[in-house]
């Protein structure tokens, strides 16, 4: 890995073109801009020689096709689409903000293109994944945790399950590789493109081996720490995004969604746009048999770190001492065994409200009565959370009863800022 680590010292340059490049310009600056727009799917390739294009769009590809080295109408249209997708002012000119965005860390999958309309999806909802290699930045258990959390995030909102299995039969192969790694989409060294993933096909066609495969650029320095250290990238966040592609989602222009093309630091919770996307493909999760407890059932692990606690009807209000952490625990009534069969975990659900970022639900851990079955770490939720869900990728059997443990960080500020109302907690059980 010596060469790979050496690459980490390099940093990605923005598109090498002068700021202010505008329609009508020609030359190598335009070439550089067009290369970037082509790479991320805003400009199509010119049709093969012999086919006369009557307009700026080819028949099989709706993307505009530009004349090489000329800032023509197609280049302007592509640039405007990029600016809209990136949340920039849509100027059609290669301005300073656009130049800066072209050097921002991002996903290597194109933003627009024919994938949008392929309707790719898996024919099964029970998927298997395997690691081809692990990142040398982390130990295998950490890589497994990031990947399990990422799959669990999607599993909270659909009936999809994800189990680690043998590579020979796994749909989703996970790789950590550098540079040219044999799939025609070489990685670019540190920063820039962080990862990419292959969309599923369209049933009933049998999936090809590469479909669903997810590759991480090992020239990045991957971490599970939040906030990541300087120059480090949050593996869990990027894995959630890439698995969205491996399930059939494309990039979205919606600000705050996990499926945006650009990496903006840790974000380990789906946005409603992501939930709408995944449920449009696989359907939503239908509750089978949920058990709930009121927030008054909560157990406080470290009472000495609590400034105030009081029961209000069905919820418990807690004010944490400034700059402390604590754990809160719920035991969910669990049928465990029905008709001689153990129940299967569905998602766990929480209803709570905090006085703001000074009362932060950091981690949500799920237990089966004996071991931890899922860890949603650094989800960092605050404010009004009327219905959040935490899935479990591999949908295990419930061994003895469901426990939910909630790690909370209390910051500074007023007592109101450090207030948490635990309203209720629940878990669904599948037969
Ligand atoms: Zn992407
Ligand atoms: Zn690849």
C-alpha cells in the first residue's frame, strides 16, 4: 500500500480553466471544462463517425453533445445543469463558485444520464454482500460496522435485508482500491472522487456480476470518527450514499439528501427525499406487529449527570448537566416466541424532542436481550423527532427481548437548550 498512501498527499485540483469562461470562448480551458462535464454525465459523447447528428442530442442519449474546445450552446446547457444540481447560482458561466465546486469531494457516479430511466432494481429483497478487501485505514470490524450501519439505515424504511455472505453468491461486492482497478472508471487519488457503485439491472434479466458492486477509493483516508480528522472521510456516510446507487437510486438535486452527489461531511440519517426514492422502488415498510412503551419507562444510566427529571403524563422530561454525556435505556415488551417460533426484528422506532443541538441523540444501539444487533452511531439527531426509525440490516431473530439504548450528548447553553423529552419507543416484529 506504499504507493497508495503516497497518493494521499496529493490533492485534487479544480477544473483547470480561468474564472469567467463564458459562451463563445474556445481553447484548452473549454476542453478542461468539457472533460469534467462529460465525466459526471452532463455532456454526452459525440456519435460514432458516419452518423450525422441533426441536433445537439443523440437518439440514445438525451445529454447535449458539445463541439470539442468550443463553449457552445450545449456546453452552456450542461454547465447550467451542473450548477443547478450543485445548488449554485445558475449563470451558464464558469464563475468562481463553480470553479470551487469542481474541486469539492464527491461521488464518482455521474449525476445525470441514461441510468435515470433504466428503472434498475433487485428482483429479491434479501440481498447478500461480501468484502473483497478491507480498508487498511481501519480494522475489519470497523469496516463491517460502517457497512452494517449503512445497510441498516436503508433497512429501516423498506423490507430490504442485507447479510454478509460468501463472495461467490453475493450481489454486492465491496472493494477498497486505488487508481485503475479494472472496471473502466479509475479512481483519481485523494479527494475528488471518493467512491462509486454500479446500479442494479432490470428484472427479469439476470443481474450481471458487477451490478451492485461498490468501490471505495483507498487513496482517501477513511474514518468512523465524528467529526472526522483533517482530510479524513466518513466511511459510513459515503457507504449509505453508494449503497443507494447499488439499490437503484440516482443522484438527487434535493439539498440535505444523502443521495446528493457532493460529500458534505457526516450525514448518517436519510432525508425524506431519500426515503421517498427507495420506497418508490421497493415499497415502504409495513408494520406487522409493533410493541411500544411510553417515554415514562426510560432508565437513566448516569443519574449524577442529570440536572432535572420529571414524568409528564406519558413522557419523561430530562435536563442534562452542561457538557456531559449519558445513556438512556428502553426495554420493549417482546413476544419473543410465538407458536414455538422466534420473532424476527423489524425496525426500532423512537419519538422524542430536544431543545436543540445542545441535547443531541448521538448513538442508538439495539439489543436482542443478549448481544447488540445494530449500532447507529453518530446519527446526531436533535429538535422535534416525531417518528425516527432504526433498522437492522440482517433482520435477526429476537433472542430474549428488545432493548434500545440511546447515547445523548448534552452541550452548554440554557436548561431549555439541554432539555430532552422522551415520548415513546417501539419495535416491530415480523413473524
Ligand atoms: Zn453518487
Ligand atoms: Zn470501480
